[in-house]
């Protein structure tokens, strides 16, 4: 039987136009989907050191977060979402969809925060698919080439390196107000409070993307409420007033003062979230923009006052160290109505989810450690009930004044946490069940050996897949046209922790070295400094009565594989290196040498009059001549 289907010409034109512009693509699970002409924008806001309980939506007894509460009510909310207990490992997992053990970022400093340069990042995936990509805030996955945001797929970047404003690699003297950040590779001064600046720059970037008719991926990783605890005056006043009528009014004043600054920073984040949500609404971007809010690890202050019913805090394996909020909102995405989702999920899930949501074509297939949550968010599926997660990261190398091959910054299998349903196996020696013991007070490993063994077997299998590469450090490249000259800092001494400008002021007596890759053979200049160039203070001098002078009389340098010294000098100093005397008033000591292309290590020392090492150079400026 023949059927005549008559379609008016105007509608036929629309059908033909749709068929011409639309096309079929395959998502990561090889299911065909229709590729929309206008793909969604994406915004990820990730705050720093804000715990699950630092939201009024989650019952905070002091803090009010009306705009984050509004977002939560409009979102799908993951109540069993986990990250690393330290910030840089979480950031690496978010950017790559891979466990820290597989992406190279296993710590927050000590040369262990560098994200494997061979991996694609979230920004690469979006950029390769025509998105404008921007980061505004804290990066913390490497301050030098090839690890910087502009090296990893971001076309617009306003950022600072390392763990916090005031870190060794940060511009000296930044104090949250009117600071200097790195804008597309160039230092630039900004006016205003840090978080306000990052949100303002992000919104400016999004306006330009819209004007250029491009979808955008915007990443806003705030530095707040990470220490130092510095809030705006208006926020501190609001929190001080809130404490007066809160259940914590009788908290000791010292703790209260800390919380006023800490929670004041969260209040400012909330204010900026309100600005962001209004920006999306006013610019008709609200419906087709995926907004994700999360934090990078557990609270630094929760155990002092309110921890949302959990045990633990940042750097710890109890749930309070790694269970954080995750809100996902996308009005046009055909998601389920706002509700809670309780299955085990993790930061590594976000990238594969966004690849599916935005129908990103992946040039090189990647076996992500995360899973796509797309069908779960659309109500078509649930989180796999039998899912197990491994949380592992390396510990801070505290107490080490020099590199050690057995330091805490080496990741170890038996320091992991394994999560399965309500079970938690921690460091292969403690087992908890959150259903019966939400605060993880009673170790029941001897009562449930079969559960512990099942989880241990999962950890063993996981470790077998990562153990060959997990502790291979990544190298900073020198001499490449992308960054020449460049600044190396003590933040990246391998397996030695020097991360804070306060440590430089105190003249901390530690020595370390940088693992480098020489990009091109040639003549290289190494300028050794105790203080960074922007303040240009003599090597021997202190900045003020709050800092410490060092009795530096000579400087030494040794580059692995380069021999420059006479026999007499080798006998005097006990190593093959270069030595120069330091005169009063010298702000730096410069060495020049020829280097071959390839891997090497740079060692430096500042010495006293007995030729004993005081410390290594905290700053070295490298230039291929």
C-alpha cells in the first residue's frame, strides 16, 4: 500500500535544514546521539578546603549560603561524592578522569604535583571540539612549561601557581587584595579581592565567547577558603554577628576568630556564586549552561565546630577528608528533577560525563578511571551498587631536610582507602561500616575478614595496574621557546617540602634539587637567589625583623652529568660543581655552563664560611642564551 505524505513547503524547508545541520555522532558508549547545533556551555566552580559542612544547605550552624543553597535546590546533588584528601591530586583527577596514581599528581608539592604532560586535560577535550576554554584562579598542577594552563589546553588564563596565594612560587607579597597574577603567561596586577577578581574575569571571558558565538568551558578554582585566612571586612563582620546568635556562641575566642575569617571567605564565594547565577540569567545562558559546584577536599576546620556528622578532615582518609559536595544543574539537559543521588561517585567521573553531555569527539580513546554519570543524571540508570573506589595519594614529606628515596611523598599501596557501599577499608588495617558507625569510631576488621579481604583484593588488583609508573616523577623542561627565561622555585624540589613564603622569610634550612629535561643543547645561565627578583634583596639580608638573615659566603651548583671543577675544588667541596664567593650586597650568583639535551638534575647550595651548606637556592632563574 502506498501512502502519500504531503508536507507544506515551509515545514519541508525546516526538516531539510535540520537534517543538513544536524548529524549523528557516537558517544563514549558507542550509542548514537543527535549532535545539537548549539552545544551546552560548561562552568565548573571548585573551592579550596571547603568541606561538606560549610554550606547552610548542609546544616552549618553559623554560615548562611543563600546562593549556593539556591543552586543546590535546582541541582542533582551527589551525597556520596569523593575526591582526594589533598587539593592537587583532586585537581589532576578532575582534569584527566584518571586516578592520581596514573596521572602523576600525587601530592601538593615536592615535585609531585606535576601533571603528566602526555595526558590530555579537560581543556584539551573542549578546545579540540571548538570550545573557548578559560581558567580563573588556582591551577596547582605545575608552574613551569609544559605544565602551565596555557600548555594544557586553556586559551585564556588568569591564575597563580602552587597551593595558595603566598606560596613560594606566587608573586612575592600577594595578600588577597590588589594582587599580581599570571595572565596568559604575563604577570599582571589586578584590583580587588582575589575571589572577586577570578569571578569577574571569568564572566568577562564568557561574554567574549558569547559575542564570538562560541561555546565556553569555564573553570573557576578559587583559592579560598584555603589559608592564609583572610576575608573581606564585610564578610568577617557578618560572621562575627552570626556567631552571636548561633549555637556556637560560647566557642573559645581563638577558634571563633579563625572561623570568622574562614567562613567569611566562604560567604564571599557564595556572594560571587550569586553574581554568576544572575549573569547567566541576564545573558540568557542559564538554560543551556551546565553548572557544576564542588570542593577539592574535606574541611580544614570542620572538626573544630561542625563536620556534617563525619570524622576526619583534609589530608585524612576518614570520610571527612574526601567526601565533598557535588551539585550539577543543566535546565535544558533533560536531567532528572532536582534530588539526591547516593551512589559512590568520584571526581574522575566528571570528565567522561561532560564528554557525553557535550558530545565531544575524542581523538585518542582513553580508558578513564571514572565513569560517565550522564544516564544517571537523566534518570535512566543508577550508580553501580557494587562499585569500589580507591583513594590514594602521597603524604607530605615533613621533617625531611633533603631528598629521601623512602620519604612520605612516595605513594604506597598500604596507605590507600578503599570504598565499597557503606564499607571503608583504610590503610589495609582498619574497617568501618558507615551504616552502623557513621563517625568511623569502631574498627571491625577482625569481625568481617571476608569483607576486608574482598576490598583488599580490589586494592591489590588496582595497585598492580599502577605500580610501575605511580612514583615516576615528571620533569620540568628548560630551554624551550615556550618558557625562556623561567623561574624554578623550592616548591618543586623533589621530595622536600618548601611551599610557603613564610619558610623563605625564616630561612628554612633545607636542601633539594630539581629534575629537569634540557630541551635544546646550548649555553645555559643559572641565577641563584634567596629572594625573588621582584623584591631584589641581598642574599645575606633579612627583609625585616620578622625574617631571618643567613650567613651566606658562597654559592655552589651541580648539574648532573656536567663536570667543571678542578681536582683541588673537588677535594675541597666533595662534589663536582661550580663554586662562587658571595660579597656583601650581592642579590644573586650566576653560573653559566654548556648543557646537552636530555634529562638532568639541578642541585644548588648556599654555604657558610666553613663551606657547610645552609640551604639550597629557593629561587633559580634559568635562561638558554
